[in-house]
């Protein structure tokens, strides 16, 4: 199942319906130059040897804040 570039909430719903085990790691930028949107998206997936789908999610960046 390809989950990359999809909203995390939709991916979780699909995985739970399919009874697929998963983990989620949320990444954040080291600097807050751009505001982040509230919705998370899957940016990476990896299936480990135990059959657990490891997802990495991040928020979409908005436009630069004017000072």
C-alpha cells in the first residue's frame, strides 16, 4: 500500500480498516522560519521485517512570515 503524499488521517483510517500494524513518527523543522499547517502528510514509509509499516509524517509549510 502506497501512502506517501497522502494526509495522515486518511492513511490511518485505511490501515486500521485493513488491520495493518503501523507506527508514526512526526518530524518538525529545526527552525521556525515558515509557519506549519495543522494537517500532517506522510513523507516516507518503510515496511519492516515484522510486517509493521513505519510512517514518517510532517506538516506542510506555509508562506514565509513577514517581519
